[in-house]
C-alpha cells in the first residue's frame, strides 16, 4: 500500500510539472517568471545554499529549462520544406538538447554528492599485502627515481608491500629492433632502470613484446606478483607517505570492493592555467571532476578507476582476466566491467599523490584526444546504457561520463550557427528578439546559475566553456575518426616534465586565429545588417550578441595558444621545514619555505653570505618524515636575494645516488597535507556576476596578448624568409 501511495504521489507531481511546463502564458508573464526564478535562486544561494534549499533552487532552475525545451520544440524549428533552413536548424536544436541532457545527467550525479570520507590513517585492522605498480614507457630515469623513492617510503610495513617498475620501454622486442638506434636506446634504458630499481629497493620487470599498451604492461605485472591488492601510480605520480594507510582499510570492510580511487593533484599548471596565469588563483580544471563529480559518482557506487592513484583488489581483476584493453582508456573500461559484475568502488576525496600534467598545448590536446577517443570506444564496445549487470544509477553515471566527450559537436555548432544567419541569412531559429529574451536568455542565465550551484568553488563561470572551446577545434576530428573506425586509435603516452624555454605560438594554434578573424568579420556584418535591414534589427542584434560572446571566448583562446616561456616545469608548494644549509664549509640554520619537483627555496636568517655565487654547490640537511633521521642532499644555487628575514636562496636538487632521491621524495611528496592546503587556498566562489566580469577582463587582455604573439611570430617568419632569400642570392 505504501509503495502504491509513493507511485501515486510521483504521478501527481509529474502531471503537475508537465502542466506548468506546457501552460500557455504571455511573453510578458514568461519574462516575469524567468526573472522571479533567477531572483529566488540568487536569494537562496546567499541565504541557504545547502541541503534541501539547494535542491529547491535547482528545481526552480529545472522548471525554466523545461519550459525552454517545450517552447524550443514546439515554436522555433524551421519548416521541413525549407531544407536550407531546416538542416542547420535541426542541428542547432540537437546540440541544445544534448546540452540539456548533459545538465540533467549532471543534476542526477552531483545534486547531492557524498561528503568527503573521514581519514583512515589510524586504521588498525588487518594489513593486506600490496603490489605497487609503476608502469613506464619513455619517462626519464630521474622522474622515475622520485616516484619509486616516494613509493618505497610509504608508511606501511616493509614486508607487506612490493614496488614494481614495469618497463615497457626496454622490452625484448625493442632491444632486438631492426632499427639499431632504437635497439641501443632500449638496451641502455633496460640496464639503467634495472640498476635504478635495485638501488632504490624496487623490483624491475619488463616483457617480451609491447602488446595492449599500458593494460598489457600491468597485466604482465599481475602475472609475476602475488599481493592481495594492487596500487597503481603513473610514472610521474609520486605518493605521499600515508597513501596506503588512507586506502587499504576500506577493503577489509567490504569483500566486494574492487577499487579505492583518490584524486590526481598536479604540481604544475596545464597550458591553459600557465598561459592565463590562473594556477595560483583559481581551482584547476581537474578539481571539478575530483572535487565534485567523483563524489557524486561515489554516491551511486559508480566512482571509476582513473588509471593512477588507486588501489584495486587482485581477486576482482583476475575475474576479468586483468585490466581491460579493448579501448585506449583501460581504466574506465576496467571499472565498467567490474561494476557490471557486482563489484563496488569507493572514492577518497583527499590528494594523496602529486604528479605532472602536460605543459604544452599540443601535449594537452594529445592527452584529451586519447581520453575522448577512449570514451567513445567504451561507448561503442561496452555501451554502458545497456550493459548487463549495471544498476540504473550506474548506467546514468557512465552515460554522463562517456557522452560528455561528444561536446565538440555541440560546441562547434554553437560557434558557427550565428554565422549562417549573419552571412547567408538562413532562418534557423524562428523567434523574435522578445521571445529570445524571455526564453533563451533566461534559460542561459539559469543554466549558468545552476552550474554555479553545482560546482561553485571548484569551477568559476565561463571556464568550462573556454576549456571546451579550445579542445573542440582539435578533438572534433579525433572523435569523428574513432566513430568511423573504432579500432583505429592506439595508446600514446602523454609527454610530461616539459618546459618551454622561450615564448612562442603553439604549433597547433593557427586555426584559432582564423576562427577569431571570421568571428570579427561577423561583428562587422552585424553592424551592416542592422543598418541595411532595420526591420529585422531585433533578431540581428540577438544573433550578433551571440556571435560577440563567441568572439570573446575565441579571443581568450588566443592567449591560451600563446605559450609563455618558463624555465620551471613545476610550481612551488609552500612548506615549513627546518634545515641546515652548508656553503663553502659553513653550516647555517635555515628554513625550507617551498619546494617543487626540481628545487627548493631556503631562507637563511641573519647570515652574511657575500660570497654566494650562482651555480655554486651547496648541501641541505634536514630531518626526514620516513625514518626521523637526518639526511644531506646536494644542491646547486640557482639564485638568491636579500629579504627582511635574511637571505632567500633558490636551490636545484642534484641527486647523485639512491639515498638522495629518497631525500628529494621525502621533501616533496611525504606530506600530503601541503597539497590539500594549496588546493583549499585556491577555492572560492566568485559568484556568477563577479565571475563574469573577471572573465571579461581576462578575455580582453588575452586577446591583446595573443595578437601580439601572432604578429611577433609573423614578423619573425618574414625575417627568416627574407634572410633565406638573401642568402640564396649571394654568389
């Protein structure tokens, strides 16, 4: 009886909502309703932004979105007997419905995400055996040394875990290659990494052939290891000391748990953050996923494996013959398969590893292309919406995660549709300027408000749109290619630990300047059409405003592809550790103020070091977290300056043996709290209005900076060409 009553209540509520959505009202009433909902959402956000009031505000916003969908479907589509209008018109409509569907899936996933789980560092239950996999392909030994040293230093009984360096760059296939240079490099790498692993106390493992990329490499590791759990770290992802203590306890509580995933924290900005200089001010792009979306997925037992910073149960992996390798995103694919077999997952929202992400725009696009193509392969080969064994919420969650990567299609349509009207006078959206204001503008603002409710402090206004736009230009052909040939994409390792010595335009940045020029021409066309066709001025101004918004986004993208030159590959994280600084035989007390993957800043108070010199050798001595003993790390002085607290000295690590790498790892990676504090320092919700003004200022400056880079590059190319021609004419 109770179940019947609940069904009846939902039926009545659904009919009531449908009646409100389809209720015929005047344009003025619709405008007032939209403004009222916006005002209500703003007040609720200021007064009661959480709990049931958050859901009420989102429900208000959903009502406006649904009214827009109803109006858009019934009143605005071009006649089907006008194919020149109908075809682009229906494409725009489908792009909008895709956006609405993704909003609906987002609401389901993150309207009420799970709160962060409490720390498990004091877990005192059974400690299972753990095999730690560090798969590598072409990463530098120095980078691997830090990761191995950090993994070896984890706070866990030494006889209960084994660190494995899984080298796919030194396979027998590569060492026996017909290309002698490749074979020599592989042989050298094989010997060097064997020695490195031995020096640091890890085990080295390679295989005969490079098959099934990273998944195949880790499956080879499974065959040669015996631990109950498998911890996976990418070559550039070094764990904190408490990683295992914070994760393994969950497996003792749930025998059907196959995964504990933790977030990816990065020591360096991605190219967008670096070129826009927002890394220290604004949350990183991945924080929206790891800070909100994964907690939402966790609520529905749908948090998935992200390829690194995770612990998995061996028994679960053996049930599926190891890590899945059908797609090039083996991580998510493995999670889909195991979730469908009734296994569970847990997400721990605390940064317990620190890694590196692509520094150049080209590498960034390469990485995102692999993610997009891999998700399309999962959609094609696994098709989560109909995957047997998945619960209904899990189906929706995986739909959200895979269908998201279709955004290049929608974003491209939103970019070019205004041009159809302005240049070709195609009527693809049959509505007046007043109707656009009452329905479309209200929908757009409510949509932004809802996004701010969902992601607030983790994603500032318009930043998602910028990230999607800069990826669309190059991801669109990548997604199309995998749709045509799902088996074609191959796994490519993302370049890490890069640096850009000199400022330059990205080698894949020219299309953005072409698009900007076209959109700028469309602004001029808007002015002309308003003058030449005043009777259509309301619609022209609306479309022109849409094009202007695209132009602002395109202008900001010019700054994104204008690569800033920086010597440092990573940013510094604040710490406070006492040390002794030795220079020229003198030991002085000091404080380590901040660290990066390559160096540290040391403040020596009240010291008279007039003979300091750049490039000089020095030594840092400090107490380690790992075993509470003192260690001495050789460094080289990079720079120094006098401050009110003494002399601040920038040092570069100069590790010469295994124990030095252990000290570097202890200095950078031992304490996960410093990463958490850095993340929290960037989180703050500027709100929709203030965030929009901030983005406008940013876009204007980046447009100017991008054009400066473009003309500088053009002048440089002209000079090189002229010099070449002059040299060619010399006798």
